[in-house]
C-alpha cells in the first residue's frame, strides 16, 4: 500500500513540474509584457491596418473597401478610448477582442472575394 501511495506522489509531483515548465513558455506575446492571451489594442490595430494596406497594394481590396474597413477600425479605437475612462473591465476587453476578431474576418473576406480594386474594370461602379 505504501508503495502505491509513494509512486502516486512521485507521479503527481512530476506532473506538477511538467505543468510548471509548460506555463513558463511564451503564449501570444506574454514574453513581451502583454497580458496572457491578449494583444494590446494598438498592436492589433497596426496589424489590421497593414493587412488592409497590403490588400490595396496587391489589388485585393478596392479603395472604397479599404476606406470602410479603416473606418470600422477607427470606430473600435474610439470605443476603446471610452472604455478606458474608468479602466478596462474583463467584459470590455472581451468586447473589444470580439470586435477586432470580426473586423479581421471581414478583412479576410474582402481580400478574397474576387472583387478586385482599380485596374480590373470594377472600381468605376463603386
């Protein structure tokens, strides 16, 4: 009986050490000072703007689509400023994250909808 308990304790301590080492690994910017699992608003905004710029440069986005997507990004930034007045709560942070996820999906959709920008004959109807 003592052998079973002792081997169980050894296994549990080995598992705890393994879990501790795994939690020390980097997770989505954690090693850069970000909160665990959450990228700052300004970093996320810059990433989305770069994706929009690339879409315009390679013709995947029309100027009108890019203008609308940037406008949505600015709206989210304004909302974030209103939320920050009293400090971001968990719900507000989750709401901003959800809105940025939706905008990211919209950028992905617009860049791959075969609705080409200037130079393909489609931009004059916009």
